[in-house]
C-alpha cells in the first residue's frame, strides 16, 4: 500500500475508534475466590467501555453468559460475524438474560484498547459494553484461557457451564461429526432449572494475553 493511502487508512481507523477512559481496573469482590461448577459465581467489579463501573451481582436473578472477548481474535470475529455467537447475545437479552463480554488481555496486548473494544461491541451488536480486566484478576479467578471462553450462570447465581460455544472452531467440524450446540443446551438448562447435558467442554480460540 502506498504511504499516502496507508496514512489515510490509519486516520480513518483512528477516527472510527472511540476514546474510552476506564474508571478503574476492577477487582474480584472476595479476594482469592475462584469459580467452580455448581457453586455461586464469584462476584467482581470491572470498568467497562461505557466509562462506568459494573458488578456481576447487578445481574442476579438473570441468566448470565460471561464471554471472554478479544476483538483482534479471528475466532471471535468468526463467531460474532456470522458464526455461533452472531445472534446469541441479542437473543439472550431479549429473553431477559444478560450477556457480558470481558477482555482480560493486559494493557498493550493485541485487542486490549478500550476504544477498540467499544467499536467491536457496536459492530457485533452486543447488548452492553465490554468489561475490561487489564489486571487479569477476574479472568484468572474464573480460569478463562481463550477467546471465546464461555461461563453460563443461572438466575440463582450458580455457575452451571464452562467451555466452548460448540464443537466447531471457526465453524469447522472434523471427521464428519455433527455440530453440538453446547451453549444452547446450557441456556435451556438454565431456564429450566436443570444441569446441562455437558457441564464442561474444552474451550477453543485465541489465548488470553495475561500480563506477568
């Protein structure tokens, strides 16, 4: 690309990326708490791309999906751009649930800029801001390892599912197997007050870029 065109492209990109100031890096409310299937999900507070601080406990009484998020990750881009997660956030919100995207990449890592995440939330029609976890405290407490990594919490605040959206990373199945909608099963179970058929699956995606 010619230097002039490159400069124009970067200028347009910067113009489309909002400037966001986080209120603080956030924290796990009970220090040392870790997430465990079948137990209450640890409460936490994070600053988000709307410039406000939010706590998980705000959503008590709702079915909640925590999605570890990175707008630069191709797995996120495929899942939200026509793949397994394209309609899920809006659908859950329409049913009275809460979808919370969380970015635990350390400051300066790929996809860690709050403005970039705000733009991605708008692009993918997420029903809320991206919650930023630059210290990685919340991600580590939950054991989030990839983007996307999903955690389904029922209306009682109990963690009932941990894992992948489905068995088709980047929309691709191997060996002729049929697609299994792990997330859909977990959401149905949450609504019915039951345990998911498969409470834990292997997460796929990009590695969360924690700091030291």
